[in-house]
C-alpha cells in the first residue's frame, strides 16, 4: 500500500472508542471486538503512542520526543488500519476530519478521473458538531469544519479564492479514498444493485442496524436517552372533543371455542380488493375487529414517569405508539367520517366530518389498491405517536415503528379472516391529508400505515 504524505499541520487522534495500551515490549490497540498488537516498536514510537493517548497531535509534535524514530510511518500504518481520526488543517485552521468506523479501503492507485462526482448515496447533514458527510457503504464519515469545502462537493473544479490547489487536491483524493466519489454521474446506474436502492432506503437500512458503524449499545437501541431530560409522552392520547360512540365488546371466551383454527386463518388469508357495498361491514363487526386487535388490555408503571401498555399485538418495549383512525364511508349503523379509536375505553371519538376535503383525499388514496378504483368501506389508518418510541430508542425508533405496523397489519388480517371480513394492506398513504384531518403535528403523530376493511364481494 503506497505511503501517504500528510501535510505538516495534520492532526492525528485515536478514533472514538479506541484505547491504546503501551508496555515496554509494544502496544495493543483495543476497539472491541477488534484488537491489534503492535510489536517491534522503537522507544520513540511508543512515546508517540503515549502522546496520542493524551489527545490529538501532529507528527512534528510526536516526533519531537521520539528521538528520530519513524513516527510518520507509524501514523500511516495506524491510519490505514482505521485506528486514527485524521484532521487536515491549513493556515492554522481545521479543514475536515476523516472519522473511520470500519476497516479503510485500499488507497486508490489510479488518478482521480475528471468525471468523478459525488455518489448518489452521499448524505451531507448538520448535527450538534457541525456538518458531516456520510455514505451508507463507506467505511468512515467525513466531518467538514471549514465551510468553504462545501462548494467543492458540487464539483471538484469549483472555484474558491481562499483554498489552495493543494487543499482541493487533497480533499478530492480523500473523498475518493473514503468512497464518497464515483467515476461519473452514471456509474451507479449501470449495476442493478446500486440502481435499485434509493438513498433514503439504503441510508435508513444502515443507520437502523448493527454493523461496522454501530457495534455497541451506547447510542443504539433502548437507551432511554430522554429520561431525565424530557417527560415520557403519555400512553394515552388526549381525547377528541365530541360525544364518543360506545362499541360492543365481543365474548372472547366464546371466540376461543368458535373461531377457526390458526392454521385455517393463515391459509385462508388473502388481500381483498373487491367489496360488497350492498351489504357493508356493520358497526358491531368493526367494533369486534378493533377490540380483538388493538384494544388496550392493561397498563403498567415502569419506573418514575414511565408507563407501559398491553395490547393484542407485540410492541418493542411495551410502549405502544400506534393509534387507529377508522375513516368511514359505508358502515351499517355508523355515520360517515373520520374517527379515533380510543383503545382504553373501547369507543370511537369523532374527529372530522365526511365532507372534509382531507377525508376525501384519504379515501381517494386507496384508488390504486381496490378493484376498478373503488372507494373503501373503511380505511383504517395507523398513526404513530412517535415520541412514545423515540423517548426510549436511539437510531432504531422509526424502524421499530414500521415493524409494529407490520405486526398490527398481520393481526388485523388474521382477525378479519376469522370474522369473514375482507382486508387489504396499503403500501402507501396520504400523510399530509392525515395531518390535516387529524389536526396533529406531524413530528408528534404521523400516518405510518393503512388497511382497507369491509365486507368482501361474493366470489
């Protein structure tokens, strides 16, 4: 692997999570589950590692106490092994930092083509530390400290009067090495694998799973990061005004005896796309379906200011963030309109009238799902009060919400099949129309799934 000549001002630091243990015989780099022994080190090189343990340093600063031993070569070795964060500097100011989280790629041996451009998967965003460039397939992040570099992301030939050519060249070479550049604008469309994935899908996939980027539970999973900073969003949503509609409750003991077997409903389940409007679903049937699939069976305190729930379907951590909103067009015994299912009291609470433009948009969003673009008898919208999950989980919160949508959909499918009802899950919905109809802040509650429910047309 070719050696790299870093500018004199370059600062090196052990990357986040790395510990370096030094002994007279050598050193060990630790970043569980990975470790590497360094043997045959000169005294000056050991001293350089001790300097790194104290904080960022340049090669010159480490070499001053190294007695002429090769510090630059050691830094190259550690950087190529992914043990170091490398900060490029110019004129006494930080430009950018390469922060590895995986094993670095081999350094390119060919010149960067003039057609090179930013990958379609590259993501530039701002966090509490400033701007960072990420890529779901890269082995590192690139933290940008000097905002003049942002102009270069639009084209490496972009003019900037205050950046030396050497800085631009180094930045381009490092973008190439880190995996943020592709040979030309069409490079990622020539292979099915890279063309088939969209940026948000791939980034979301990598960001919400364990892997090279995330190997510990420090900021991943059920950390309850908000505890002590923010109150947990309440388990129960505030009631909508208006007179609630009481719903009958089914006799579950009788259902245990009379229902078809699990094997029967699994094998008989289908997605129904044609419904019998002459004999629509009844209020009693809708009530039974909601009770069997989504009622709150009980609550349980889980520490100061925390409350967990129990419902018929599983939910990560017992937080149960999903709310059901039946949008009714044709239900025997129930006026059309949008309702909220109060799973605690087993009642429907009116939300929006049937003639609301937002309700019309919600119903029309099903036209691609049903046969001949028909309107649904009931559109059952699943909304997430996201804070219930996000209060507890880091990085995986939205992924968990979508998993909850999936298990609730299957629960509804099976119950509907057992009841002789038709059901069809949607792969999309009108999230803007939901926010308007429900009168909610999308950052607090958003539509994440929907199903069409009704009486199936005769076969």
